[in-house]
């Protein structure tokens, strides 16, 4: 797992244009300066050619660099970027909040890190402890770590205070984004940590040695991920200690080493654990060392993975690092020490080890002083279609594994499985009987040490051969890049 760090919830499925209009209206209402006579929003245009001749409108300014344009913004301003390849790192920090950064063409506005081996690594766009920043319709590529496990390597990062254990910002929004790396030291593609209230939509990432997208360190994330495509990464999605209201839907995870991997984590991206239950939570801290327990399967779950395609996560040539290289490989969805997540209505197929691999997770492992014994409890796997999983063979290969019964207080209970279509083995066998969601309670899986040995084998003996991954094909660009922007020479 990455060291970086109910009933069904009502759908967030609102048309994209309508959601965007609503977001604009909410921000305008909350920050009245946007619409007041005291300040009219400016448009900062970034171009690699000379500005047009003639008089420039009063609310428009031209810049040669994205950073220069960002530095000129006030709340409510827009940065619009013309096509070109931009050789720069961009950092957005206070007081430059409540702004839009948008390329005019997703595939032709490119921030290029050039795989430079810098001593401190490099990041493409970092939004540091700054709220309500939209990044849209552009590509960021080849910003690398200093070394395989070193600093940097984040293509687009909303950073609310990495490592602080607290929420340092809110309001992160990304649409029509591409992030990729064609080397071995790209860390994360699209990344949010220590923030809440946000959305990613129509995003793509490939070639990262940790994860294509990562959302971590938010006990109550209040987030939606929609129409993402993650491929050729160590992990398609990783999310340490991220829970509460969090929906991931209508997305594709293919040809990664592992497809989707939310997990509880210690000590990275505090506070633990990952907990998808609805309602107030009390995280595990030095003064509160109690993990969640559930007395029934009939609980409300707000972290939901639904209507996704999770297929052929078999890529042992994807880049890896010190943490992802020891993650069990070949699974569609891994639930590592997770609590109260809902996995529903997904197509999970042709993953060589397991469709869903769910297990208790002492972390750090092997157990030592400071290890937290995260259980697997309160999760529900229902209404999924499983096809062709488990081709790699092994004692527990197949569609679905629930592992518990070895560590801690052995409370990996009240996980339930219902209404799925299976074509391969499940562990325990006949899993929709004893572990069916028709049961008010379900026991610890208690397949214990044998299943633990299978997990260790997947972790330590995978024949990995990390190689650079290819650049992706062009992705769909924003159909109306002037949507919502004030009148300006690019958007007359």
C-alpha cells in the first residue's frame, strides 16, 4: 500500500454543465466581491506569441508564463492558457485563491517537466494551502521525483498541508486533465491531500510509480470522482485514510499493477483509519486509540465505488517504488484495512489474482512497536459482475477474498456480500451464505494464516520488471473552453 502518505447514498449524478453553473453560483454567493461593482474579474492570458495589436481590454493582461499569470490574480480571476509547451513549475499559494486555471486545449496546453533529475524533484502544478482552485483542460507530464522514493514527482497537486494531519484547504476541482510520465520516477498523477470538498471529472493518468490519482488524509472528504481513466500505473487509485462522503463512479481502471486501492495507513497521511461510514467519526490518535467497530451489516456507507470498469490490472512492468512494489499485485480492487466501504455495480474482469482482495492490515507490517492493527469491517460488496478473474492461480486466486482472523482483536466482522455474479472461486466459499447481506451480522472470515501467506506471496514474489510506459493517445478536450469565463479576446 502507498506509504505517502448503508444503505445506498443518493447519487451525485447531476449533468456536468449544471453542476458547473451551480458551483459558480455558490462561489459567487460566498465571495460577493466576484459580482460586486468593487471588483470585476480579470482574465490573465498566457501566450507564447506576441499579444494582438490594438487596445487591450481593461480586465485583460498578457503573460509569457503561467506562474506570472497566477501571481497577478485576485479572488475570482481567470488564467487562460493558449496552446504551447511550457517548461515551468507552477505554485499557487495564498492570497491567490478562488481562481480558475484553464487551458484552451487539453492536448495542446502542456506543462513539461522533461524528466529532469533535479535534487529536490519537481512538481507540475502545486496548489498549496489555498482554497477553491479550479484546474482544467490541460496536460502535465514528466515532472519526476528526485529518485524512486524521493520528493517531487507530482503532476497536479492540491496540497492542503502534506504530513500535518489536518485539513488545510477546501475546494479542489479538476476537469479534463491529463497527467502522464514516460520515465520511472513519476510519483503521482493527480493528487489531493489534506483537503475536502472537491471533484475530479474526465481525468486521465498513466505511468506513475505510486498512483495515477490519489486522495488522502481526509476523514470526511466530501468528494466525487467521475469519468476517470487510470492505466499503466502501479496503483490506478490510491487513497490513504480518506473516507466519509466520497463517491468514485463511471471510471476505468485498466492495466495497472492494482486497479483501486483505498487503505488505512500508519503513519502516513494521518489521521487513520480509512472509514467510509456516514456520520461523525473519531479518528485514531495518540489520545483516542480505538478503531471503528460495527455491530451489524445494516449500516450507512458513504464511501462508494460504483459503476466502474476494473479490468486487466496485470501490469508488472508499470513503474513502482518502495511502497507499491510490496503491494499485492494483480487485483482489481484491494481493501486494505478498510472500514464501511460500498463496492457496488462494478464490472470486475480479467484481473489475474483477484477481482476483490480485502484483508486486515497491520501497518507497519511486519508488526512492530507502533503498528496499528487495522481490521476489515463493515464493508459491503454487492451487485457486481465478476468475469475471468484469478487466471494467475494460487491458493486463493479468484473473484473475491475476505481475509481476517490473525491480527489485533480479530474484529474483521460484519463485511457482507450480496447479489454478485461470480464465475470463479470465492474465499470463504459460498460467500453469499454466511457472509450474505441478508444476515444482520457476519463473522470474522477466519481463513487466517493460509490467506495471509497468499498475500505475502503476492507482495514479495511478484516477477516485477519496471519499465517506462508509453505516452497516451490524445484525450477528449473540453467542448466549450470559454464556458463561464468573462468576456476576453480568447472568448469574445
